[in-house]
C-alpha cells in the first residue's frame, strides 16, 4: 500500500470516528461538517480506485 492510499484510509477512519462522536454528542452542525468531509474523502478514494470497505457509520 502506498503512502497516498494509507493516508487516505486513515483520514476516512478518523473522520468516521469524528462523525460518530458528533452524532453521539448531538452536535448537528459538526455532524454536517464531518459527513461532508467523509463524502469528499470517499469520492476521492473512488476516483483513485481505493477500496474503502464497509462503512462503519
């Protein structure tokens, strides 16, 4: 796995975790921000043929 792929997958995992935390805390604004970030990261992964796997969120 190259550095780009590893970094992208790590950012996705971190963002998924942050999104879960925001939902648990009831922070609707942060949920929107984290969901948008996650959508962008998943789009980037798809554009570069990086398999993200099953979503945890």
